[in-house]
C-alpha cells in the first residue's frame, strides 16, 4: 500500500473508535455547531469529547504545523481525512473564523511570538474570533474605512465603528482593520490589528435579520487601547493582509451551507413519487441541473484549493468561486423551498426545528452581500480574469 493508503486506514480506524455516535448525526440547528471560546457551553458531553479528541490529534487544523496545534498533514492527507469523516457522517468538531480566516493570515504574516500566542488557542477552540472589516460608510469599498488608530508610542488608541460583525457579541477577540495614516491613497495607511473584545471601550450590539436571527452586530470602538505587539505585519501595510484574508473568506462563503440531505431526497420525502419519480418534470429538471452544477463546482473548489496549498495565488479566482458558490447556494435553497412545499414555510414548530428551512432560505440572501457583493465580484472577474476592455 502507498503511504496515503496507510494513512487512510489509520484515520478510518481512529475515527471509528473515537467519534461518538451522537457526533455522527446531521446538525438539526445552528446550536449544534461547536464554536468554542471562553464562554462556549457544550450542548452535550459527546460534543465536548469529540472536540477534545480531535484537538489531541491535531485534526481541528490538520495541515497546520504541530507546534501551533496542528498535525502537519499534507493537503492530500487532509483530503483523505475529510473523506473518512464524511464516510461516517462525522460532524465538524470546531467551527471557527480563527481557523478559516485569521489562522492562514497569522501563518503567513505573523511573527513567532504572535503565532505562538494565538494559533494554539485557535486550534483548541479556546478563543473565538470575529472580523472587524465593514463600516457604515465602507462596505464594498472597504478601503474607505474611517476607524482610526492613533499612535501612542507602545500602543494605539482606536476609535470608530464596524458593522455586520458576525457573532461579535459572542466573540473573545477581533481581527480589525484600522487607519493609521490618512495622508496618501486610501489603500495605504491601513493597519491590521488584534485585540480582546473585553477591552474597555468595545461594545457590540446585535442586528436582527429578516430570518429572525441576529448573527451580525454593530461594533462601537471608543478609546480602545491596542498594544503594538498586536499589530500584524507592517504598520500602514495592512491592506495586503486584508486582501489575502478576503480570499479565504470568499472561499468559505462560496462553499455555502450543504444541506443535510440531497435536493432530490428532500423533494421525494416532501412531495412523494409517482412511478419512482417526481410528478413535476420542471422541478425534476431544476433539481438535476442544480445537483450537477454543485458537483462540478465542488470539483473546481477542490482543484483551486489544491493549487493554493501548492503555493499558487488564488487572486481574483476567489471572487469567481465566491460569486458562483453564493449564487448556487441561493438557487439550492429556492429549490428546497419548492421541494418542501408549504411545510418549508413553517416558522416556529418542533417539526420544523424552529423554522430551520425558512430561516436558512432567508439567510442565503445575505450570501451575495457579505464578503463583497456579487456585483463587486463580477467587476473583479471582468477586470482581472476576463480582462474585458473598459473594465
């Protein structure tokens, strides 16, 4: 057997022995996800045990170096691990912006002190992070941000406001873009800083969405003290880090939220079958088209991520993935609503898991706004990928 085959057998054996039965079932609500953090309450003992065992293996961040809490796996080994987890329907042991976004930026731009301080707690799920990018006057045009960091010698004093800060009211720390110089072009003079959300002068206020949930917040910063040691990269040159991190955010958003069951199974369960197939030929065709498109998109995602792991820069390709992935996700949920009929509109009931389907459908409307609107992504694609004249 090859080394990869050997690793597959070892991973399969370990997962079978260590993944609790409860963690092999589909999540029924947002509360089933494990986000970690100082104040996180485990939903069950099985959820806690699953996280602890995966942390001990270094498999919450399998490709990170061992000294930072990872397992030092290759990209191919990581793919095998994910395949084996999917085979037994194992849940993700830890959901984390620290893993998906900040971690890669720290690995690339952080100094050794910063890596040692922040990466292991991320891997262990001890600190929950949020992202301080968008502002009331700087959404798609992020470089127009006004939040100011005044140099006070060994620290900054930060004043300003962020908006659409996901889970800011539950996060422990924030990675934040601030303006440290206002004399040059707007993309210059931006710095990337990290600070504790428990710092004096930080206030997070939840924003309720049309889904009835409040994953986003307004974040107000008033005379917040940020130590210079928490400046990531060079002062005034945070825009490069911001762009790098955005590629990872757009990959994450573009990946969408997979349904617990395939579309055709949902439709069959809700509408029933006639002669072994859905009676509505138009719905059948739309579902088949969406599932084929999703299959092709997932292959493209894997290819691009493999290229990135090999050292290639995604660049504008992240906008392509983000745009297509979010539009595909919106289309999937529209079809889910069609497939579940009037039952999909239930808002508050035990049978509907507190309206999970309807609330998730409404939530997807934000996918094409967050991380840069679909219109902005199309502009980037036309200019940097298609190189259209006048773009």
